[in-house]
C-alpha cells in the first residue's frame, strides 16, 4: 500500500449526489457532488478518520456546522462566501485555500458553482 495519494481534480468515476438537508437549507436549491478519493484511519493523531476528495456545489446558501470536524479546502473553481455566526464574512475563489476549524457555525453561500479539494479530519 502506498502512502502517497494523487489528488485528481476531475475524477473519472461517478460522484455521490446529494441535496441540502431541509433543516440546513437557507436559500436556493443547491445540489452537491462528492468524489471521495481516500479515507484513512488517523488514531495516532487522535482523529477517527481523515477523508480526502473533490466536492462540487451549485448556487445556494446552507447552514454549516463543523462540530468536532476539521476541514481544509482548496477552491478549484467558482466563488463562495462563508459567514461565521457572530463574526466575519470571507470570500473565496479559484486558487484560494482555507481551514474551517472544529466548532465553526455559519453559512456557506455558493455564488458560482464551486469545486474544491477537501481534507476532513473527524
């Protein structure tokens, strides 16, 4: 087993398709596609799993709650605004990277269909 996983930003296999959960939907009717590329156990780092993949969303606004989850995002295309509850608004587009730390609560607003690479530790 290799300890290197290449991240293909345009996977050639069918994605998992989802829509926003009704209790999380604020505006629009966003749909999501997820291509999970890798899952690894991470007990040594005190995380249960680390998941890596590509995610895409169409325009709309949803509630984002990270709970105990840590997420790194790198935007490949599109534009989003992330509004932290009681805090600042952040705008991200192609080429931008950011981290959403455990405890984050806010709104994820997809302005233009967005595609991102993600690494989630939970």
